[in-house]
């Protein structure tokens, strides 16, 4: 059976330290078990030309500032997998590199999915030169890995507008709710063209996706769906009005970890 593909709405780096969303991430890890490895596409690694991490021991990258010392020194010592990196390179044309590691879009969620840091992880970068349709084409080339015991994962947010985010929490903006629902509907319907042309998915879509880097990892997961596979959602909450924590599972009966009852009060 093919390993499921998973998109994580990762939100704040503080989620690495726990909180309501980490419960579903932990439950998902228990449901999936231990795959041979993970190919993660994170919102936080963009390059000119695709690249893939190829170290045996990728460093934990603290690509943020202004957070507590416990987060700034957090270590997630998951191994890399140079052989898997070479396989990704052969499928996609990505360049194997040792100039990156695991950024917080990756380790802040995987530390809960596999707290033992015992599943090898490689990151595939977002190539800035590609159109959304070209990202989908590249993503589809990863599909054979699912039959080789590898999870294809993405980490970002459907809705990611920090300018309008409410630090103290609060109700979701109507435009954020509308766009989040439209993305879920397109995923359920298998509408890859609609997902690639996200500006047309809902009114005021550009408020939800003011820049594309947090949205594009979703395309890498959506492209993995095979005929007859289910889609399910978890952590389906909009945090602070304008950050969607919604996660997606595709395949293996669309594993269904529980969603938290309510968002946290703030970041």
C-alpha cells in the first residue's frame, strides 16, 4: 500500500513546544507508523532552481527571531538520507546540496509526528522560477516514492496573512474562512487546475495568499492523489483570524487524526 501524502498547516514555530495542534500531529504519526523516509517541501526554503538536502545529519535551522530560548536552541536530530536525496534528484532534476538542513516548517511539526527523530528526512526546495502549474508537474514526479515507503509532505498554510493576524486571537476573517473552504472543496474534487490558479478560487483570495510560498507546498501534496484515494482534513482551524492550520491527508483511507476543539488564544 502506498504511503499517504500529508500537508501540515504549521503556523507559528512555537507549535514545536506543544499546544492543541501537536495532538493531531502526534496521532497522525502513530497512524502512519514509520515510513522509510520523508520528502518535505517547506514554505521556508526557496531557491533559484530546485535543490534537495543530501546530508547524513542535516542541521536544525532556526530561521526566525524573537522567540524564547527554548525554541532558539531546539534540536530535532532526524537523520538525512543521501540515497533518497539522489533518488529525488533523479526523478526531479533537483540538485543535491549540503547548504541547508531542516527548517522550522519541517521540524516544528515532525518533532511531534516522530518525536524519536528516527525517520530520515530530506527537504526539496521551492523553485522560485516555476509557475504553479510547473510546480504541480514537478510534484507529480515524486509519486513513485510513495510505493517505495516514502511520505511526500508539504508544510505551509492555506491562508497566511501576517499583516492581518490578531496576536490576541479572535474570529477568522470572512475572506479567510471563504478561501479555506474553497481550497478544501478543490482538494476534495481533485481540481488541480483550480488549486494552481488559486486567485480564482474565492473572492479576495489574494488576501489569503499575499505571497505564494506558504501555499505552494500544498500543490506538492495535492499532486500525489491517485484514482480512488480519499482526502481528509485535520486541525481545521484559522488561527488569529488569518493563519490556516488546516492539514490534509491523501491516501491510506485518508488517515483521520482528531482536530483540536478550538484554537489557542494566540502565538
